[in-house]
C-alpha cells in the first residue's frame, strides 16, 4: 500500500502553499525529501515510523506541489533560511512547537538550517547522504566536480538549465537519478509518477535550479556567517549515508559533521546507494528506532 493510513493535505504557511501527508500517532516527526523528488520518497519508511510517531512528510518549497517562487536575482527565495520557514511554520500550524526531523539530500540542507534557525523547536535531527554545503564547496576536487556535476550545471544562470531539462523531463529524471545504475522499476510507480508530475508542473524545474543557485551564493554567505558566530547544531544528530554512494567515498561524514554540531552525534553507512529510504527502509528504520525519542 502507498502511504496507507496517511492523509494528503495542503496548507497555506506564510503565504506559501505546503503539500504534505500526515499519519500515525506519538511524538511529532517531520520528514523532508531531496531532489528531484517529493514527499512520496518516504512511502516505505514513513509507515514504519508512524507506528511510534505522528509523521508529517512535506514537499519542500518549489518541489512537488508546494508553492514555487519565481527566479530572482540572487535566488533569495530559495535560501535555505527561507525554505526552512515553510516546514517550521507547518509544524507550528499543526500544533507542534517541538519536533524531530529526518531529512534526505536537499531536504537535509533545509533541515540543517532549520536546526540552526529554530534550535528551540528541533529536538533531534537525522541527515541522510549529505555533508554540509559549505564543506562541499570548500573542498571541491575533480572527483566531486565529476560526481556531483549537477551542482554546477543546475546553478547556471536562469533560464539556461531549465531550457535543457524541460525539453524532456523524464529523460532528465532518469539520467539524474542514476548516479548508481538503476532501471525505471527502482522507484515505486506511484512515487515515480508523483516525481514526474511535479517536474511537469510549471515552476518546478526553475525552483530546483534556484535551489542550487542559492547554494552557490546566499547559502554560503549564511553558512559562513553562522560559522563565524559559532552557531552549530545543538540537538542530537544522526548522520546516515549510503555505502554504495559517493558521500562515504569522499568524506568521513561523522568527522565532517562534528565541526558543525555541538550535541551528541552518531551515525553510519547503510547498505544502499543515494536513495536510502526507498532502497533500505528497514535498515534506516532500525537506526531511527534507536535514535528518535518515542
């Protein structure tokens, strides 16, 4: 079943529509997805977590069927500081002033900023298959540039990358999601359909590119300012990455994250590629059962 027992809703948060699914009962838990996906990436893991938590899976700004700010000079609407306002506002609107967060890929970059901006709200944080954006850009080498070439192609000026992607969004999706070889059956058909529908929705491709443009500019300004001010993640942090992916090849993730976090830190590799929650949900769940407050 696809999100059995979950409701699908949309709410206006600070003038921005946020689409989300909600299910389960217990302490509130926010799940944030990556690129080029939607909240549907949690369809295997969320029901497991809903046994012990009230799970909220949200489409981050610009992705899925959430609101899509247009391209603008400086890509300020897609600064992670701005993007973090939407899920935080959603959790407050749902009656949760304190909550835990599990996030993957671009959503984990939003969650990193969420934990910095709202330390009184974020009780625990799990980030999946990332190290901080600032660390990536300050340690660029040939392996990173070739392996994560999309960081540079998507960040090209508007509307150049959008024009290329929108010629055939399904082809782009298949190429983009094949950093480890996979066929079209890898993604659940309902999840894949949701990803492609979102990519075909006007504004989504521009939003994705704006997200990456912001990462090369305003996000770095905010991250450097936070570092200079000694601002770090205060809550317990769990760092997971795919053993078949790039993050563990290029970095020692817990050592990197220790430079950005003051609280307790744990983590390890799971037997997957980049898409941990879809490939190995049971293994992810085991890590999270031991980490999350139930």
